[in-house]
């Protein structure tokens, strides 16, 4: 059952690409979206287990008409042609060795956008990689909670062949309770490579030093 701390109708609406929707439909996929509840927020995509995820999420982004930014490894932006294209798509380079600074700057960005009523949504994968990890990295949680913005939960479900964006929650700071809600919301979602999906829990402290790997 979808949990939503921000009741419908959602005020922030978009006009997407019919061509992108048609292409997704030809691939057997559907998208479900009824707008954003606020001008600013953080959106997380789960699970991230394959390079194919990027293709489907970009098509979904265009189909929905959502102008969203996303984090990507800074090294990717130094690749000729691909780097500028990644920026065009909405990529924001992040140096994983200084993630604490990145979190702080992103919080400041969202807070300033709230003050000035400017649109800004950040999309990312809490797993941080398509490889199996022992849990979720904390960046998304810190940004959404500290900036006090909605957290959108995006289900990238290969089992149902759908991208579903209809659950928005407000993080409380109670990590245990908040993660229990996340587990409920992503229950049953199947990734392209299910064995690669990370368990929905914070990265264990003993693995914290590996977060930049």
C-alpha cells in the first residue's frame, strides 16, 4: 500500500513527451506519476542493479517532463562527448571522496531554492552503484531531512515493467522508523538483476569506509 505524507492533488505538474511515452510503451513499460507535492525535493530510485536502469529512467524522465538533476561520479564528466551529454541530461558531478561537503552544498541549494520559490529536485540511487552493497548510503537521507523537503520513492520494477512515482514521505530523523517505511514502500519491487539489489537499511558502520568504492 502506498504511503503518502502529501495528499493529492499535487501542485507541481508537468507536460511530458508523448514520443518518450510511446517508446516506453513499445518496450512494454508504463509510468505512473501525478505530479510533485512541492517545488523542491529529493527522489530516490530503487533498485539500481543494471546499466539498463539509466536508459529506462531517462526515458521516464522525458515521458513525465520532469526536469530533475542527478548525482553522478565526477570522472564521468571528464569523458569527451559523454560528459557534456551527461550535464545536458541533468547530471551533477560528485566527488565521492568529499561526500560530506557535497551533502552540505546540496542542502544549502535546496534551502535557498525554498526561500526563493525556485524549482529544484535531486534524483539519485541510494545504493550508489549497480553492484551489490550491504545497504544504502546516507546522502539522500541527510539531504532530504536537513533541507526538510519531500522524499519521492521511485519504484523501478522490472517485474511489472513500470516506473512508479506516487509515494512521497517526510523523513522524521528517526532512522529506524523511516527505514521501516521505506521497506514497506519498496516491498515486491524487482530489479533487472534481483541478486544485485541492496537490502533497504543504512550501510553498516563497519562498511562506512567503503562508501566511496
